[in-house]
């Protein structure tokens, strides 16, 4: 207090200080000057509780003042911080919350301004400001507390609605994509099931199956061109197979016309082709001889008189 008077007299400007010896109040000391000389002081005092209530009523934000425990204030102490509440709106609800925070955080500065603190089903936003930013030399903190439960609920609802909207959009997109690709996939599946007929030599059946489904909608797309190409390749394969069969029959007829045993064998020694003369010599059909090994026939050949 004395320091505030000395500063006011020295600087010839008002000085403010916080006095909490009996009941916390904000004191202002203003020097009086007459004819350029200091003749006294004018002092003004406002109770912190009144100031806090007026601010809370005007803004709708709860406010509190936490100062160091210099005297016994056991009913208001926050031992972890070494502070007590000089003033706090809605103290019955908020004092247990501040006490809970004092056990969670090392100091008020550690509480994030961007976070929400849950308490008894509600959410609160805290903003701690050092008192020295407002009152020179004052120790403690000014705390602003906002109940953001409604805003958090609206945000959660908005997030939930956004999630539902996104999931619904994804499902609709997947469904639309499925409907868009269903017919092309069915045609590709039909093509995949039809092509094995070519491997089994059923060329006409394959062409009829492919020709019955391509271009049904009167339009031509990539799959239609794939069908047309497949049909063309099937015809080419059929013609090539027919040509190979004719060449094979021609070569076989030449081999059968000579009076010489002619045969071919696989890498493991099994007979692959046998001409008619060889079949006659051994007295077995070509199909029967093809099951034999060439070396076995050599042993049998030694016992046959040609």
C-alpha cells in the first residue's frame, strides 16, 4: 500500500493495487496537486466480488481471481498451485472444477486455451491471464471460464451428420459404380466362360455364344470390339487347326504308304507317332503302341522275324 502512495506521489499519476488482507478489493490512489505542489491523495476502492459479478453479468462469462495464499484460506485453497480464489462466479459449480484442474496441471499456464475441459457432463473453456498484465506488481491469475457445452454438442452433432453424409455418399457412389459396371462385368464374365470352348475345339459353339450377346443394345463399345476380335480369332484358330489337320493327314498318309517302320518319341522315350507298317509288324494298333516305350519295342523287335 505504502509503495502505491509513493509511486503515485513520485509519478504524479494514479496507482492501482490489489489488497486482499481482509476482503479483496481493487484500490486506486490518485495524487492531489495544488499550485504545482502535492497536497494529498484521493483513494477509491471497489470490491473484487462486485467487479467480478458486474463483468460476468455483462458478458455471460464466468470470471475468477486466483492469488497466492498469504494467509489462512483453507476453504479456498488449491494446494497444488499455492493459490486461493479471491473471487469466483458460480463458485459452487466451478470451484471443484478448478480444484480438479489444479491436480491435473502443474500450473494454470499449462492448461491449453484451445482445449475443452470436461466436467460433470459439461465442457468448459479456460483462459488464464496473469494479474500483472492489468495491475502492476500484482501476483496471481485472472481466469475466464466459458461453458461451451452447447457449442460442443452442436459440433459433435455436425461431425456426426457430416460422417453420416460422407458414408451415405460413399455408399451411393459404390452402388452407382456397381450399377454402372454390372452389365460390362457380366459380359466379360460371359466371355471368360465362353473362351474355354475354343480350347476344347468347339469353335462354332463359341462363336454362337459370343455373337448372341455382343451389340445387343445397338451401340458399339470396347467390349463389343473385344467380342468381334475374339470371334475373328476363333475363326482364324479354326482355319489353322483345319489346315494343320489336313497337313497331318497328308503326312500320315505318306508315312503309311512306305514299307519302313517310322516312329517318333517324346523326351522320356514314349512313342508319339507310329506308321501303318510298324503297326503291322508288331501286330498292334497305333494307339496301343503309343503306350509303350521305344526301348521296350526294340527288345520285342529282336524276337520278330520280318
